[in-house]
């Protein structure tokens, strides 16, 4: 029960990696606020989490600053504080080579990944700095350490999150706030299953071929699991990691070279 008495706000927490982190935090004693665009799916997630008054859902789109601010503020108001922020929401809904990538696709991905992380962090710090305590965990990607064709907007966004993590960590470390990032490899979440065919096609592959390619690039020759990412998130959210900040943790089965 490493997180007993702590409050966590998790963007995109109704499914995928965010949902797995919410489940892990709840098992460790935390209370959690999760965010998502789909109200029905969010309410279903709450029922499945079955955490009673230790979990709430706040509907909103992280591509909208007002929705992000409202989510963080409602989490703090409901539970009385915010100790942990997980910037999990993000992704890309389509893929194309740079020469064919539209402004709309680029803007959507950057806003979904980068702006949402900035907005939520800024708002959470307004609650954390007066208390001189906080844990911020940004969900980046192995693509934030190298790149893949066809998803330049996503690769750029994840590199930006890694840089933001390092810079923000330098600013708030003496206030008792840590800022770290997790860099997972490909994980078969709902979002990947829904949008993966487009990314695979931009690489000249079928979806199954793309999945196998990611698996073979890793040292363990398989994809990672949501639970493996959540386990590292628990450590970074705990007091055991008070001396860890500005770091990028690969949970990619040994794919990234650094």
C-alpha cells in the first residue's frame, strides 16, 4: 500500500495504459480521478474499477485547455488535494508521410500529446507548489527516443514531452515535486487497435506485420503489457522515488538504445 492517502489525477484514465495505472494506484491505496472524452465509457470504467468513493470520472477532451483545467480542479476539489498527476492522454488518429501530412493532423497530434501535458502540469503545479509535494508522470513513448516513418507528428510530440519532462523537473525539484516520463514500446491498447491500421499502412505493412515488427525490435521479442508500465508508475508515484526526477524510463522490452 505504497500510495495510501495519496490522490492521483490521470488523463485518459478510462482505458488503456491510463486505466491500468488507475487500477494499480487503487490497489496501492490511492484515490484516483480519471478523465476521458466518452462519458459512457468513463462511467463504465468507474463501475469496473469498483473503488467506491476513492474514484471519480470527469468527462473532457484534453485537446481543450478549459477541459484540462476543469479536470484538475475538480479532482483537487473532490479529494481535497492532488499528489500525483499522470499525463497519459495522447496519441494520433491518422498517419502519413511528411510530404502528405496535413496541418490538421499535425496540429491534432501536437495538441493531444504536448499541449495537454503542458496544460495539466501547469494546473497541477498550482495545487502542488503550495503544499511543497507532488509526483508528475508523463507517458511518453519509445518513439520519443528514435523514430518511425509515417508518424512524424507523433514522434515529434513524444520527443517534446521528454524535453518538457527534463526542463520542468529542474524547475520544481526543490519544492518536493518530481517529474519523470515513461517510454513504453507498442502496447495493444484500444487506441492502438482502433488507429493502428493507418500507422501500419504508412509503413507499408499490415497491422499484424507492424505488431510483429515492434515485437522483434525488442530484446524480449514480445510486446510489453499495460501492467508492466503501471508497475513502474507506482514506483515513481511513491515516496520511495523522492530522489528520482528528470528521468525517462523505458518500458519497452529493451528496444531503445538509450
